[in-house]
């Protein structure tokens, strides 16, 4: 591959007024018209650091035929501010052959090393004290399923939408689940951890993440990851001795109910304490990641309002990090401050009660 085809600048590095001549992935394209009837292209361009809106105002019809969504394009543009968001004003674009690019430069990836998170996953599975549940998890998280789970995104766009995002999201939920189980003695900690591990397992089949932009598979659209995940668990459970039907039903319920509402795609509402907690932990982690990504994209440090966020149906008041603000990173879920894997243990009822009382 020619050295000229390597990216010189990434979206996260763009500054207002900057002249850009570089390769991006075309993730969205719409041929539209101004109020005066003049055609223009509304585009979204992406690389491994993020996505940016772009507009091409001249010769839109000709450039519309130059590339399709999912193609790589060489863009000549100027970075401009529009409604407090950076946008590219494109003067020209041309198709670039896939063989001329390094795909990893365009695949958004978790900030956490994949190997580190996979090791933490094994620690979590090994911490489950219920032997049949642990055997179920070991039977599922192996081979190709494990390989795909380590690399899969958690969503197409809204949260953890990057390589390794599903595992990062899962481990984050488990970090909160362990603490929550300590706080509420009524919670079956092993069941909650198993549900956290398995709730999105079938996203490895729901999404096509072999190339960017990520998209749904036919099976993902027709069946969905909740039903696919329940099927995976029931198939694996058939070969686990000592795993009774009630326990399988409870694990399956965690998967099927974790969206929390019928209108959000769950065929059943959460009806166990573990299912209720898993739904809220899942929802909270998704929203926190969404807001964290917004903070990362803010050009200036300090507290400021975002544009209206349609997924959350509100404006958000967030602290931008900017280049001048050095924000210390908190330990990731499953890590101590020294970086060692957290030992996942469940307190006895007596210890949990003492822990709970100390909080009040």
C-alpha cells in the first residue's frame, strides 16, 4: 500500500479552520435540496476516533455517484463550526479502493486493551460460586463465541459502538452488579453476574461488525438479540448437569426482560430482583457512556450545554474536557487503582448486612 494512502489526521484532531485532505469512511449520505432547490450532499464521515457531519454544496449530483455508504473516500474540505459543532465543508471527494487503506484506522475501538478485558472476563466467570451456573458460562464463553464477544460492539451507534464495546459494557455492568449485590442481601449475586454476562451475548449474531459502518444482520433484524440470547442459553443448558429448569428460566428471564419495557423490545417485564437491577444497570451504563462520548467531543473545557440529544430527548449540561483539561482516569471496572484485576467475591449475608448498615 502506498504511504500516501495512510491517514494523516483523525477526526478527534480536527480544529476549526483547518484544511483537510485525507481519507475517511463514508458512513451516511443523503442527496438533498436547499430551499432554493439546489442539490447538496449531507454526509457523515468516520474513522477510528469518531464521526463528523459534512456538507458538499457544489456539484452534488456528480459527487453523489462517486461513492456509496461504506466506501472509503478521499476528501478535500475545511473544518467549520456550525451550531457549536465541528463540521466539514467538502469541496470534493473521490472513491478510494479498500486495498489502499488500513482498516484498523477506521474501526473505532475501546480505549481498554482487548486482551486485558478478556482476562478480566475469565476472572469474573471463575468468581461465580454456583457450580452449574459457572459451567454454563464456561460452555458459552469459548471458541468462536468468545472471539466474537471480545470484538463485538454493544450497539450500532448510541453507546459502546466500537470494537470491544460489548465486553467493555458487560464488565462495567458487572462492576456495578457486584457492589449492588453486596448492598442488597436479597440479591442472588451469582445469578445477577450471570445475567450481566449473558444479557447481550447474542449481539455477536445481531450485528455485522466485520467492516464499518456496523450494521444489523438479517437474523439480527428478524429475531433480535434478546430471543437469540435466550436460545443460546437454553441450548447450552441442556448439557449442564445439575442446572435445574427453574435456574435456567431465571437466567433466560434476565436476558428477555433487560430492556425493561414492552415498548422497548422486551417480551416480558423484569419480574425478579435480579432482573429489575440488571435493567437499570444496563440502562445507566449505556447513558453514562453516551454522555462520556459527548464530553470527549467537546472542543472547550468547562461546563457547557450540548445540542439537543434526540436519543435522550433533552439538552445535557456536561463538563467538556478539551485539550487543556487533564482529566484523571478512574480505575476501570474490574481493576484496582494499581491495575490488578479485581477479585470478584460475594459477601455472606451477615457481611452484607454490616456493609449496608455502614452506608446509613
